[in-house]
């Protein structure tokens, strides 16, 4: 087994252990948005309540405390979260299905990264970034983990310049 597969399996098991420790053994009822103070398991993400957000994007709140906010995002084909930054919060995207394109700038450097299933993209506070589903036929689904959430803000920004 190569290191990439081992690392991916380790991460997946670590996430399952943390989610189980945080939410399991209760099974969430269909439509439950956010767990109560008791352990909860959400067996099917499609049962969550999704609100329209941004451009052809839908999000469902899974969990929120002062330290962290976790949403499930679904970007329809061509959907996107427009260019923005956060003053004090990290954005951590874990792709569940499909593929997202992350564009971000640091100073004068522009980076565009394609993130497929099980990829993680980490964006530090102050970094202008945008997320898009460049597929013309398939939705993309990802967990968006934001921390800390107590000081969360969404500051609209100019899009990153096009790559030449």
C-alpha cells in the first residue's frame, strides 16, 4: 500500500473516530440540522435541511460552537462561493464527492487547485479565496469546517485575477 493510500485511510479513520466521539451513538432524525448536546449520528447527509447560499450552492449546518462551525455544502454544476476572506477564521474543505476548484491569493501569488474526493484544502485567515464546481454535469459535496467560529466574518473581495 503506498503512502498516499495509507495517509488517506488514516485520515478517514481519524475523522470517523472524532465524528463518532462527537456525535454517535444517537441516530439523527431526518431533517435534524444540528446535534443537541447528546451524541448524534447523521446516517444520510441528504436528510439535512439545505438553504440556498451563494451561486448555485446549498449549505446545511451540521454543528456549531464558539470554536468551530461545520457545514455540508453542495455546489451544483457551475456553482461557486465567490471571492472572499475571513479576518480570523480558517476555512478547511474536505471533499466528500465530486471535485472542487479552489482559487486563492497570498500576496501577489495566485494558486488554483483541483480537489477531488477525500482531498482537503486549508485556507488561513486573511487569504482571499473562492470555491467552484467546474463540472458541467455533476454536483460537488464537501464539508466546510471554519475555526474559530465566534469571530467568523465573510468579507467579499475582488476575484483572483485569471490565470494566463
